[in-house]
C-alpha cells in the first residue's frame, strides 16, 4: 500500500511536468498555430487612423522638459523636412487629441509583482522565432516576408550569418530615450544587400566585394556630412575626416577611397565616395544618405534577460522587416515631403499603400512588415492598425536618415559588424557615450539635461534616483560613461536586474490582453508625465526657450 501511494503521489508531478512541456510547445508554435489568423480576422477593421502618431508625442513637457528634439529637427541631405515646430506645438487633428495609447496610463507594477522571477525567466528564454519561420515556410499562399535568417546557426567572427543568407549584424548606439533598454526592451539589427552587391564583376559570390559595398554604404549613410567625390574637394567646415570602415580593397573599388593618390589592398578610412558601388553592382549609383533598391533591414525587439551580457532574450516581442522596394530620386523625395505637409494641413490622416500580408509602404520606397506576440507568446502577423503604428517613425521625421536609424548610428569600422552589445570592449574605444554630430557634450548627458529624465515622461524612477539625486542632474556620474570615463554605455542605459524583470512581467500582461491598439509601452508607477487629452496647441517649450534645432541621428565618433 505505501508503494502504491507513492506512485499515485508522483502522478501530479508527472502531469505538471508534461503540462509545462505542452504549454511551452504551444507558446512556441505547437497546436493550431497560425501566425496569419489575427491579421486576417481583423481585416477591414478601421481602427485608429492616426496610429502613426507615436506615444512619445503625448508626453507632457511641464513647460520645459523636452524629449521632442531627438526626432523633430532640421533634416539633412535628401531629407528636406524641418519639423522642429513640433517641439513648439501639439499639431494634432481633432481625432488625435485624445491619447489613444491608454496602456501607458496604467501602472502595471502590481500586475508585474504577481509573476515570479522564475516564471518570467522561463518564458523569455523560450524561442518563438524558429516556430514562426517554420509556420510561414509551410504557407505557400503567403506573399509576405518569410524570415530566412537562421539565428540558431549563428554569426561568424565578422558578423555574417553562417546560414549563407547574406545578412550581417549591425552594432549600433540605441536612439536616445524610449529606445534605451532601461525603458523596456533590447533589440538587434541585421542588414542584407541584394545578390549583385555580394558578387564580383563576373557574378561569382565574393565576400570581399560584399564587405566593400557594405563599407561604401556605411560611409554614405553614417557620415554626418556628405563625403566629397574628388581629391581636394573640401567638405563642410568642421566636418570629420571621412568615415572609419573595416579594411577594404581600393583595388576592387577601382577608386582612391582615402584620397592618398594610390590604390591599396586594404584601407580603413573612406574620405571620398565613388559614383557607384563595386562588383556586379557597379551599375548602381551610390547616393549619400540613401539606401539602394533591394536593401533589407531585419530588427528584433526583445525582452530583457538580465543574465545575458547583451540583455537580449531568446523570445522576441516583435520582429520587424523593411525592404527598399523603390529608390525615388531627389525630386520625388522632395515632392513626397510636400504632399505629406499638404495632407497634414488639410487634416487628412497619413495613407500607406499595402496591407498586413505584404507590409505597408511609405512614400520614400520602404515597405515595412511586422510580427508581434499573440496571447500565448507566439509571433503573429500584425494587423493593419498595428502596422500603422510602425509608420510614424519611418515616415516623415526630420531626424531620420532615409527613414531609418540604426546604420546611421553604427559603431564605426569592423567593431560595428557584430551582434548588438552595449558594453565596452578592448577593440571598441567608441563604446562610451559619444556626442551627436555637431555636439560637444555626450548624447546621454544632453538628453538627460533636456528631457529632465531618462524617458519622455520622466517616469523611470530608477534612472531618476541614479542620475537625478535630490532632483538635480548629477553630471559627474553621467560622465563616467562618456569618453575618458571609467564606465561604458551599458552602465548608463541598462536597467538593474530587478527593473528588467519587472518590465518583462508588465509587458507579458499586455501580451495576454492583446490590446496593442492601446500601445506597447509599459508603465511602472503612476503615469504622471503623460497627457490624456491634448487641450491646447502650445507645448510651452517655445515660451521656455527650450526648442533645439540640433538633433541628429549621426554621431561624432
């Protein structure tokens, strides 16, 4: 009898273990997993026509707290948009004056506290990317992007995907404010150029040609000033001396990239740009601050795993994909900005061609598609309304470089062709908090000064306690993460273990609710810096003389 009782008592334990395995399998793509079902079910649902206005635009400025300068500034090059007036006024339609992002108004601290650390760690360490790949590969009727980067195969020492897909990792400095890990998420970026950019003149695959073309693109996108095409032609006064790149061959380029009068097998600085790319892409024009047609960017948004050096969890919150399907000329770009301004003046919500199954297209040639977690944590195709929320930052914004951010903020040279990591390394002297282009002070320090906190809402209590003791900014402490200091960028913008797990738990509550039309930001503590309704036009920043025209995506490495 005792032995029989022992066996019976073990049954619940076995059942519990099996349930955990089955639950994990279901979350990761088992059972009736259809990543297209939600978007199909919501087809025809109008939703919020102004979903492209991001939550940060509903921040209260308190008469002088300005986080708006990071996005709304004076455009450069083909980006002729000067939208710095949005620092001065809430330029919203009547329909958009009530804040639709109600998730950010809810304090999720109590909800988060009900989940154990062990439970959330188990959840964020499950892979939901590979199941998405398998599910979409089994759908020949699906016309959109099927993720073809094999993350399990990993990256080689130069950041190239080992699967032969052509993707390469980009290590970059996160955009300031809401995109810092301390405010909820970590992320990584991969880039791929079309096959012609990866082949030599005969059409044979060539890693060296590919590296050269990526270096040329890096110099074209990430240089704060346009690089002159001819020897002796000066760039703008005070412009940095070209762009540091990984070692590339001028012999393959057939062009004197560093301007020393000789063609060399390995140079690490580009001071001049040729008119065209190299190898089989020699017929493609190289344009400053413009990606070539066919360029692809793959970006994952992840939970914070405090036990992983780069904070990147296995589980993805979102997977975002962008492809440059058209390359409009400078006239077409200028005309698109004019149309956007005219539509806004007439009170028309932004229009984007396309749909969830193929992605939405902006007026500048980019087609963007996104996936987000379903209630079980499996990645699903975003709805049309959820896609529109992606278009605000990748549409008409003054600071963007060809409507993107990451490559313009890449760590220069070979050290920037690595998987994302904010920590300082011996081969990355640039890992500390460097200034934006044209600035004298480090970027994080500048943001904290101007915004009055570590996010647009001044709601990050941990950062306020760390860097604003007694309510005043401790600049000496912030400078520890700047060049010459004893700490790195991760010290400045990474959360504590406790905060990271609380943010993970709070976001998990949003996933269960599946109310992403109400936002994807989580709040720990009262949402005191968020406007529920925009009553007037003025932000108060003009009156406080706190408007800045110097926001740049580029950095002074």
